[in-house]
């Protein structure tokens, strides 16, 4: 056999051979794949209509043991499956049982990803029906660990990778994606993955996770979602020295090289998918994030989740907290730890909401510099050296060296952590907040859990049960002195799925800040009196599909009002229309 293959040599076409003589793994090697030597070229043949074995291997159409007898007969599946026919409900029960057996969250994550690769509808059925249990698995905090280990845990690629190697042919790369009707793209360059820093190409877990929430929480069809990672290198030494790293092994491109690739990408997206594809920037470092948003917000349908989505969810939380705290937004004093994308984005939207009638305080540079609203801006030399997005929030104040000193000096009613730095809300800080506030609002927004400024237990215990608490990553309820406290999750996952649905269903051509305010208002309105009584400032995620429909309707209504919507005529009931647009994971029947 070996000598026959050698004799065939380079010049012989494998397809000219009698396939029956080729026994290297198949009975009839029709396309010569088994027969070909390593240096011979072959064509990767496939068929386009899934049936039989290929249907079982197609995650979009596969139903596994739920294929009916009729479908098994009609689609050449007989014998390829064991005889039993299970309902989707029973499949779901079985899988949830098996996922619950895993001890480690990362094992659950991998089981979910494998399910998505095998049976997409069942994956979404599980995620939708068990959202509170599975959100921490497919999203923060576990997705952070998954990104850190991305190179080693994945067997099949997900999403689209565009690297510097593709500069000059990004459009061709986009065309390789199998779907044409894309409605939402989530794109990262991997430089600021949650609070975990630069994870380069391994940041792909974030767009993949965010888009699975677009589908599960917001009802955008999976086929209309495209996760993209732009690989411009990484400055993460550990990854650069890791032989299994999946990305470009070079330091990050910056300046012109970076902006040219991004520009080519933005233009190619429009060319490939048209004007109305929503491009969500995710987990870019702030030195690029603000610039990209400013540059493309007038020419493309873009949204920065970390700046705008976070702002919208936090504003909703603050507004609903007023029901417990009392007063109006203007009666409160906000102190931010972390003046980056999330921090300044939140400040900006709160300021927009209350027409700049309140004082803001932002601290940065590891708490060494602290500036305060005032009429006399004396820190001019310092101000000039600040990144532009911090400057509006920088005002004169005597230097304050620590967060504790800042809290004691300024006496804020709301403390917002968006520093990416865990454990920064210390016992002393929480105690100070509780000493002059009857109910301090503490938001520890940094992700994943390891980077949270404090835990729920710390917030409730150190405040002696006084704190209203919300965090970016979820915490379990806490019992303190016989009372159970249920922490809220202040995460942009409440906003972006419904926001995206509103944009897509109205055919909006641009994102306007008023649409973010509309989303925020819709979310705040969803908190019930019973939930307020429990100290909650966000509704439970179990209601998220309803919440997303309400958000989508308000966002769409605003788009129509602003003249930004292109879907004409405007549906009579936007909530009903939103609900009718939402993807359902229930199996379809095949003829
Ligand atoms: N809950 C949610 O929905 C969201 C949570 N986040 C989380 O928020 C965190 C920050 O994200 P993002 O704003 O995009 O990141 P950025 O890098 O843009 O901002 C972080 C800011 O924190 C400052 N900082 C870092 N350490 C300290 C410290 N010890 N004391 C005071 N300030 C400090 C940085 O200062 P300097 O400028 O000097 O470096 C920077 O201004 C991340 O953990 C992210 O996961 C983000 C988006 C949404
Ligand atoms: C939630 C989110 O977007 C972040 O932590 O970056
Ligand atoms: Mg993010």
C-alpha cells in the first residue's frame, strides 16, 4: 500500500485513482481524502442540505434524541440514534442533572459550550429556563476564567478572528463567516477583559458570552449574532511566553497600524452587512474605547457596552434605589472609585439625567489623587495631563490620599466601585459610609468576583445590615443577624440584550444617549414593591425576557421619536412587537 502511494507521486491526481483500492480508513475513498499523501492537494467536499449523519452534526438543526420517528425516517437518521425518543423537556432535565454534578464552574462552562456546539436550541432552552443558575456559568464570573484558559479548553473555534495578518483583506475574512444576515456584532481586541487585563486573542470568550446573552436574554436569533476578536497582539508576557497561546505572538500594535486595521474592519462590516448592523465594542482598554466610540458613533450603529451599557444599568439601579433611600438624584452625592470607561460613563449618564445639578467626585490613580467639583480649577497642570475622559470630572480639592479619607471628607451617599481592583472597599470604608448614611448605596461593579471591590457578605456585615448593595458579578444571599439580604447584580447584561433588540427591531441607524436613558427608565420600572421591600434595586434575572421586551420597546420608541428608526410603519404596540420578534429555542418540526 505504501509503495502504491509513493508510486503515485506528486503528479497523479488522487481523483483519477480507483477509490476501491484506497483502504486507508474508508470503504470507498470517493474523494481520495484517505488515499492522499500529505503533500497532495484535495478538495474538502461537503453537502449543503443536512440529513442523516451530517444533520446530527449540525448544531443549528440537531435535536439529538428528540428527533421523532417520522423525522428519523424522513432524514435518514434511522439507526444513527438509539431507539428512544425524548422530549426537549426531558433532554433539558437530563442535562441540568448532569451539569449540576460538576463541582467546578469551569467544568459547567465547558459542558455548556459543548452543548452549544452540539445542539444550539437545547443550549438556549437550558439557558433561558435556568437563567439565574446558568448566567454565572456562561457569563461573569466563569467566563473570565474561561478566557484565561481559552487556548487549552477549546476544541472547536467560535466566532471570527481578525488579526493583523489579515490587514488589507478584512472583507474577505468577514465573507468566510457562514451567515449573511447579521444583526449584532460584539467585538473586542482583548485588551481589558473584565478586570483581568490584557488576555489578547483569548478574549474571544467575551463576545461569545455576550452574544449568547443577546439570544437568551434579548431574543436575537443566534444566526444573526457574530462574535469577533481583533488580534493586534498582546502585552501580556505570560501569554507571549505560552507555547499554547492561540493569538499573534507579538506586542500590541498601536497608533496608525491599530487605527488602520480598526478602520478597515468598520468599513468592511458596513460593506458586508449594511448600515443597520449593531456593532457593540466590548472590553477594549479605555485609551481606545472612548476614541473608537467618538470616531464611529456618527457614521456607524455603534454602542460601547462598558461605557454606555454600564451607565444605563447603574442609573437604573440608582433611580430605583431612590425608592428606598428617598430624595431625588440631585439630593445624593456620588463617589466613584475608578474613573475609567465604566466610572465616567456612569457619571456622564447620571449627569445627563439630572441635567448636571449635583456634585460628582471621581478618584483615580490608585486613590493618590482626588479631585472634587469646585468653581476654581487649580489643578490645571494636572488636568492637562489627565486622559480627556477624566477631565470633565476633575475639580479642585485638597489632595486626599486614600479612599477612606475621601469618604470621610466628602460624605457621599452612593459609593460606586469600577476600578477593576478587588478588595478596595475595606471594612473601614464601609463602616464610614454607614456612619453618616442611614442606608448607604454600595455598588461594587468590578468583575469577575475576584476583582469585586467588596463581597455582599462584607457589605452587609460591615454596614451592620444597613447597606443597599449591588455587584457586577453575582453573590448569594447573605444572612445577617437572622435577616436574609439578597444582593442585586448591577451588570450591563440587564441592558444590552433588550437595548440591542430595540435597536434592531426599529431599524435604528444610530445610537443616541436618550436611548440609553430610555433603557434605564424601562429597567427601573420593572422593580416591584415586593422586591423593594426585600432591599432589591434590580428585578430578578428570571424575568429578563419580559424586561428585555420592555427595554426594547422604550428604546425603539425613543428611536422613532428621534427620527432614527427606519422600520416604517411603527408597530402599534412596541412591547408586543418586541415579544413577537424574540427567538424561541423550542424545537421546530422537520418535514
Ligand atoms: N458591572 C458591570 O456591568 C461592568 C463592570 N465593569 C468592571 O469595571 C471594572 C473597570 O472597567 P473599566 O472602567 O472599563 O476599566 P478602565 O480601565 O477604563 O477603568 C479603571 C479605572 O480604575 C482606576 N483604578 C485602578 N485601580 C484603582 C485603585 N486602586 N484606586 C482607584 N482607582 C483605580 C484606573 O485608574 P488609571 O486611569 O489611573 O489607570 C481607571 O481609571 C472592570 O473590573 C470591569 O469588569 C465594566 C463594565 C461593566
Ligand atoms: C460586564 C462587563 O461588561 C465587564 O465587566 O466588562
Ligand atoms: Mg465588558
